């Protein structure tokens, strides 16, 4: 009977494998093999079971010893794997025998990464008229690939006559062509201030950086430029009622000169009749120094001065117009607030009773008024023009029914909902009488008897009647 007295032994104690990083998932990497000299099926070669540890990127077939990938590999993330493979026979417990080997897998690079720019965008200062080979700046692109695949080559594309670049180091220098900051040629001016750099690797196929990088060159010079306002002249709109100290506008100024020649101070021009603003001399932030009231001043014209800190300062001036926008802070006002009107009861329908005068010192919709009768018109005998404020009769009036009316009229502005304002006026209407009613006898017929001998002037009968008119001659009955 065979005893389990031989451990499994791998064909190599250490396997060294090199594979390309673009190997497919599931592809075979290596076939390991162990032998067991025991003769029985129970403990011998047929009983061997393989196992693997060290990385989840690989799988080992427990019977065949085939090692395959489980996922796509990336050399730039990990370039080497060291795996432990084991082979165990069919022994149980202490009788089980084990063989061990190592697998060293090296991932070979393919050119799967393009150069990537670092620290862009690039800005450089160069003094105009600089001599040939003056250092400008160094650019850097990195490629995580290996060897030639990761070697970066730099070039200026499109070509720039004012600068050269070292293709290996990325160092940019002046070419010796005169750098004239004040050049009037727009093409030269752009080339002096903008260098476009391309980067490619040396791999096959050659990969280019996904985008070129740009070096922005600031040409330094003497103080030969005036400060330039970027956002003036301008009309700034602010709401009235803005609190004291509120920011109104930020003046932006630039000066292409360098150092003190480009250090700008701003100020408001002195001598303006009313100054409700303060200008921060360095930040350019304009703030209010009082509560703005459009009804007092609706428009400000501010003169802004900017000057640099050069030995011989250069200055510029411009205008900022501050337009104060209306808010609904004024109440409609009737003038007068009480109207006394007398009209005859015979006036026709749609007769003008009164033209109301109401004003609102706000502007726009805040000053647009709508009129309503809100009291004293329960029977609807009067109307008021929604926009014109004209009070009219709706029907004919009857003094004998009602001799006077007290109308309450409101004017409401059309400001934002929730902030509308209302003014009120009273219209007292006295209805004057006209003779529009007949006298009416209390009886339709009267009978009496008299003696034929009664003297002249004797009263024989008293007739009774009534008359609805009560004013003046309307009571005189003939």
C-alpha cells in the first residue's frame, strides 16, 4: 500500500512572466504544474488541487493549474504582481502535503497614455527688447507610460519667430527677434504675447497631448500707458431706500504697465454739488453715504479719476451715471381731499360730477393710479373712471328720494402686490331740486251746498293737496 510520503513539487520554484498591459480579461497568463511521486490515486498526481493568493486580478484553475486574468490591467496603476501558488495532495490533516511556488508577473507598457500638461495655463514676464536666449519659462507635460512611450517632445505650433523651445526640456527662450511691446502689427503683437506649445511622446503609434498649452507673455515696459476703465462709462441702477454703506458699483480699471506703473488709485472728482457716495480708492467699490431718495435726486453723474503710481503718473477719467430706481414709498394724494358738488336732479345719465385730482410722486407702475368708490354708493348711482378719476352719474337722480350723497373714493397705485398704497378723498354731492312734480289733490272731486243769498267773498269749500317739491317757487300754487 502506498503511503503519502511525497509532497507535490512545482516544475519551478519561481515563475517569471511578462505580459502586455492590454491583455484581455480571461486570457491565459501561465500554466503552472506540480508533480507528486506518490503512486496512488488518493495521494498522487491525480489528487492535486491548486490555489492562488496575492491578487484578485488573477484566477487559478484548481485542477489544470492555468492562471488567467480576471480583469483588464493597467501598468500605470500597478506594474508588477507577486503571486503565491500552492498545490496540495489528497492527504487528510497532518498527512496532507503541500507544494509552494511564486509567480512574478511583470506588466509591460503599451503606449496608451498621451502627455498631460501640468501647471497650465502658463504666464511669463519678459522685458521688451530682451537679448537672444533670454529665459522666458519652462513648460511641463508628463506621460505615465514607460521608456519611449513616456518620453515627451515639445515644439512650438504654429511657429513663433520671437521664441524657441528646447524639445526635450520644454525651456522657452527668446529667439533674438526684437520684442517691441508697442508694435502696431496685430499679428506680431499676438505672437509676442502668446506662445502655443504642442507635446507628443515617442511611442508607436505616437500620441499627442489632447490639447496644446498656451504661454501668456506679459511684456514689461516703461510707464507709457494710461489707466483704462473696463466698465465705464456705465449706467448703474440701484433702488431708492438703499441703506447707507451699501455697495452700488465696482469700478474696474487696468493698466498694462508693470509694478508701480500699473498700480492704480481711483477717486471721485472733487467739486460736485452733492456727494452721496464714497469710492474705495484701491478696490473701486462705490458705496452710498446716505439713504437714496429718487423723489429728491433720481440721477447722479459721477466723474471717476484713475491714476497710476509711476514716477510721472498717468491719469484717466470717465463717468459713472447712477440711476436711482423707484420703489413704492409714496402714497397717492388727492388735492383737495374734500370735494363739494351741487348738481340739479335733472342732470342726464353719465353726467360729470367731478374731476378728481390725485398724484403719486413715485414713477412707473408705482405711480399709475386706479380709482374706486368704496363708500356712500350703495345704490350704485355714481361711478368713477378707473384710470381718469372722473366721477359720473350712472342713472338720473331724484332729489325727492335722496337729497345728498357722501362718496368715499380711493386711489390705489399699481405697485407690487403687498406694497400697494392707497389715498382717500370724500366727494359730497348735493342734489338740487327742479320742478318735476305736479300738485296732487287729496280727493278727486268735491261737492258742497250754499244759500243763494251768501255775500260775495264767503268761503264755501277748502280744497286739500300736496306737492313733492319743497324748494323756492316750486311751492307756489296758482
